[in-house]
């Protein structure tokens, strides 16, 4: 019989909390992300974690890393789009 790790048995809320704490330690120090509003960072990070958990991910380190990657990609894309909109037209 296979042993199931305690991480796999955790409730989704616990997984979100643990993964969020891991990810937040990185996010709040990341120069690309830290200048954004904390409420935006919190909500986007939490949404990403919840999405990954709904899709079956249970490893908190994988959850945290994937949420950070998605957050960086999302905010980098929106920053680039905002810059393009403010460039003077020629």
C-alpha cells in the first residue's frame, strides 16, 4: 500500500495558506513585483494558487513557484502594455 504524504492530505485552504506564505516571502522582495500594490499582489497570488489546487497540484513548493511565475508574467505583460499606451505617437 502506498503511503500518502501529509502534504497530499491537506485541505485546500491549508495548501493555499502554506504555499502563499512561501511565495510571499519571495514576492515582497522581488524587484519586479514589490512595487505593485500589495492588495493586487495578494489577490492575484491567491487566485493562482487556488486555480492550481483545483487542477490537482498538492506540492506547496510547486504551487508557490508556479504562482510566482504566473504573477511575474501577468504583471510584466500588463506593465509593457501600459508603457505602449503611454508612448508618444509619431
